[in-house]
C-alpha cells in the first residue's frame, strides 16, 4: 500500500517515552487506554500505516510499526493523548530497523523495565499485539517478530535468573508497605482496581504480608467478587468507596482510569493513611499528598527499592543479551529467505511452463514422455530447494535462476 514499508525491516520504527526521561505525571499525559487505542487504529490508514501496535504501561508508552517516518507514528499516537506531538517527540526515543527490533527484545526480556527483570511486561505485550491483531494490524512480518521476541523472553526466563526472585511493581508495593508499616495488626487494606496489576498485588499481599484483612473495589463489581473469592478476601461495591477509604489505613490504587479515582475529599479528616498509586496516569488526586498524615507513593518511588534480588538480576543481563542475539539472528535468517520468496515462486512457475514447452522437448532430443504431475512437482521442488540454499549462502539471485533452469533440463 502507498506509504507503507510492511515488508521491509528498514521501515520498522519504535517511538516512545519511558521512566528514564519522564516522571509518572508526564507519562500519564501520553498513556493510552483501550478506547484511545481503538481510535488510533481507526485513524491509522489515513496515515498510510497498516502494521502497528501500541504498548502503554505504568512506565512506558511506545508505538511500534512500519511507516515512512517516525514522525508519522508519533503524530498518529498523539491524536489520542493529552500531551501534544511536539512535546512527545522532545522527550521520545526513536529507533529504526534492527535497533527498534533489538529494543523490543529487551523490553520483553525485562532488561528495559523500571524494575529490572519485571516479567509482567510480557503479558502486556501479548495483550497489546492481540488488540491490534484482532483489528488486522499485525501482518506476517510483525507476527514473526513478536513470536521470536516472546520465544526469546521465555528462553531468558527459563535459562537465566533475570526474573528470579519476587521483584516486580506489584511486589515492590509490598516491600514499600513492609518498610513503613512493619506491624499490620488492626490495619484495614483497601485495593481499588482488580486488573492485571491489581490481581498480582492482591495475591502478593496475601502471600507476603500474611493478611487477608483486605477489601477489593472495582468498577465492575463481579470482577472484584471473583478475585475476592479466589484470594479469600473481602470486596465492596464502588458506591461504598468513600466509606471504605475512611476505614482503611493502607490504600492501593490500580485503576488506570483517565481521571483520578481516589479524590482528596475522600481523605480529608480521615486520619493517617499510606497510599500507593500503581496507576498511569496517576489515579490519586495530586493535592491529596498535601493533607496531614497522608503518605503518597507512586510507581517511580517503588522503582527506587534496591535489594539482593535486583543485584543478582543485574549479573544475568549479559547472558540474557546473548540469548537475544541468538533469536535475532534466527529472525534475520528467516527475513533474508523471505526476501527471496518472490524470485523462487517466479522460477517455480517458469519451470512448470518449461516442462511442457516444445523447445524443452527438442532440447531433450528424445520422444516426449510426460511424467506424472507428482513426479514433476517433486523434481521442480528439489530444484527450488537447491536454489533457495544457494541464494541463502551466496545471495546471487540472478545466477541461481539460470542454474535452476540448467539443472532442471539436465536432470531429465
């Protein structure tokens, strides 16, 4: 299609921002939810972009795709963000071709995560790609790339200790609570939001804090009820949010709503509280931190936690990068062969035409004895396979075209 480079790795870009240059407030201006994602895909064809996906998490917003320029992708993304395109590009990193591909491999491995080795990113990548695939924005090359990336990530998880231990954003919240409230006796915990992060946080609290004095609230009450039954904790309807906030000593927010879920007015005059906002954009009203007795922490605060597990993970990075190099080499070998497919198909068609051509019969110098279709197909495929091998080894398409014809004639 006009303006696309969906078959050419050189036209593959990633444009994004992450925790390295932006804080949670800025990342929140460029966060993408499903509604915005849907609109981006709807607009993509008007930007002449047919393959893309958007990865938006608590520590990054990135758009991956094939385009004539990174500016096109950034412009498309920012049609649906609170922040503008120019501000985005001023903060963004742009990677192209092999650098963009390597970046995706490192993101999926957890090497580029705010908390090194955080494996939750894999599920987020799968969900982002699935969303785009269901709307026909994942082509053959992107599909193969993502599959290689996920295979590499799985190999790294199985063969290294990069994701060893129990350090993730949701677990970092548990460590943060432990440091500031070692004694949870009589403390009510309120968890708002039961999506992926909320679910993991709930289970981590039960497993590592040793408490079930937890109440779950979610906009869809059925989801809160299901997780509460699974974890053996309580739940309440959204209508009771203000009352439950007042009764809680610890509040965790994992809602990822467009606007704050936990308002300052809910907290005024309600005593001391430890609040952890796991959402991007931030879902706790910013001015709530000004209230006496309120301690508010966000994902950037949690990422500062350092422990022995993270030190062990850092030692595994070289090994992980070695695995990435192996999987990238496999991807590039496939890509190289894919570039030869049109030539191979053309030669195969010509050989089939040649088989019944009068000139071919005269060249053989013997009465024509038609072979069976099966014999002919097998013989042609053997020639094509040999041609493919030579093209892969020597990259001389034209020469091997002539060789294939000579081989076919000489082999009959």
